[in-house]
């Protein structure tokens, strides 16, 4: 055997050993020892969680509130997360809101030894009926419902020290008493009032969470801007017993851009159209009558449409003053034409009457006709002021109507920009 053959056999032996080592490495990585240990640990932990939950609910009575035997009330911290606000109705004075209602309280009967790598016990919705929850209700609710798709939208976490965190998703239609005296330049204060239905303050007390209210970052309203919010206590007394109550007030500022483009600007244009009548000849009776009636009827229709969605309240609203004034302006323009037309027709009738009597009395004698013309010249001068008075009325109206309307606009917008009714804003 030559030296070259020895080197070849040695190289082949090294290559075979390297392949054997590579084959053994995946086997060691896939060893079930560590995975089995982890699986066994999780199985034990899961069993311990189940035993802990069974022990908590074994002698637990959900009909009795916490601290009932200790003679001091349970303090429940309430927090709201608002997801949407819509269907704000002035006619029915209510609004719809979607929110997460979160409550936190301590129940010493639910305290347990802390489980490793477990922050809290998360209960299934079917187990929540076995835990006591506060009897909170919304006092200004008209209609409400829980969300059940695809499962009941509620959660409950129980912490080792006995702290319970409970959250439920609600959609509700709530009452909101609105003051519409500045409508549509107004802002409203709506509220959510929550009380305990059956427990007095000796057993249960609601308090706001240090972070009481939050809202979805994508929350937008069509006709309003969501302003400031405030929370406070409003405990009440029924049948000589005090009951806990908390309230959230939030400000809704109306965005009146829609009303500017759909009500105010069209009504201003209608009034300006009625002023065209002052520039027409006083003898153009059909044109001036048609224009006056058209503006009056259009203004009446727009006024009815602008107030169709509002409740029948006893006080005067800003939109009522605007529409009534606009209707008064177009009606005054029509009355002005009637005044001008009367004076114009009076002069025409008198002149025609004089000319007719002249021809009847003098026949065809030119000398008598000239003498009659001189004799009645003073009478024609007496008739002339009527027609001149009509022309003067038109000339004055061309300036007076726009000026008065401009002054009215200054007064109207200044008053409703500065004046704020009570209980309609935080400021």
C-alpha cells in the first residue's frame, strides 16, 4: 500500500465521522424532554387554576354583596369608554351612545394565592352569573341593549387580592334636555346619570375612576363637535334613604356650517331677489306682482322646512326670529309695490277722466280746447305728485330695504354670538 492510498483512506474516514455528527444534531434539538417538561408544567398550572376557581365559587353566594356582614359599603369605581355618539334628535330630545361600562371593586371572598405567571383569573361569560355585580342602572335611559354577537360582550377579571374588574359593552338611547333658544347657533349639555337601583349608600357607593372617561380616537359627529366633559357625584334621597349616584356631563357644540349654506344664504338671496322689484318700472304690474308673490311663497316654504325637525316649544328660537324677519322683508316689498301701484293708477284715472270731460264739453273747437287746457293746468299739477310720490317711494326703497336688513344682520349675529343661555355650556 502506497502512501497516497493511506491518505485517501484517512480522508474518507474523516468525512464519514462528520456526516454522523450532522445526523445526530437534529435528533438532539427535537428531544422531547424540554417540551414534555413544559407541557407537564402547563398541565399542572391549568389544573391549579381550575382548582382555585372551584374553591372560590364553592361557598360563594352571589346574592350577598361584599362587606355585607362588616357594616361598611362597597366602593365601586366606574369608568366609561365612549365609542360612538349618533342620532342626536332635537324633536325627541335624546341621543344614542355606544360605550364600554367598566366597574372595579374589592370582594374579599374572591382572594386567592397568586398563581405563578398568571396576573388574574379571566372568567368565561357563563361563569359571571355566579359572581356578585353592582346593580347599576342608567337613570336617563330610554332604551338600551347589551351586545351579544358573537358571544355576550362582557369580561370579568379576578385578581389575587380579591379585586374584581368587570366590563360590559352597551348601546343606549339616552334623554338629553335641550335648550334651543339659540338654535342653530347653540351648544347643548347632555349627560349620563348612573345610580344604584336597590342598594343604599350604606351598602354600595359609586365613585368615578381616577381616569373617569375616555373616547375613541376615531369618534366623529356629523353636526356637532364633542367639547369638554365633567364628572361629579349626585347622590339622591328616596323614601328617606340615600342612594349613590354619579353623572357625566359632556358638551355638544353644533356645527352650523350646514345651516349657513342651506338656510341663511338662500334666504338672503331670496330677500335680495325681492328688491329687484324696486328697479322695475312701476307700470310693469305683472312682473312686479309675480316677483313679489314668488319670493313670499318661497320664503314661507323655506321657513316651514327649516323648522320641521324641531319640537313645538313655547319659547322663541334664533331660527324663528331669522325666518320671521326674512318673511317680513319680502312681504314689505310686496306691500311697497301695492302702494306704488295705487298712486300710479290714481293719477292715470284722474288724467283720463279730465281728458274725457274736456273732449265732451268742447267738441272739436280748437280755440275752446286750448282755453280748457290752460284752465285745467293747475289741476294736472295737482295730480302729478301722486306719480312722483310713487317714483320717490321706489327710490327710497332701493336704499332703505338693504340698509335696514344690513342693520338687522349686525344686531342678530352680535346678539347670538355673545349671548349664552344658562346650562348650555361649561363656561
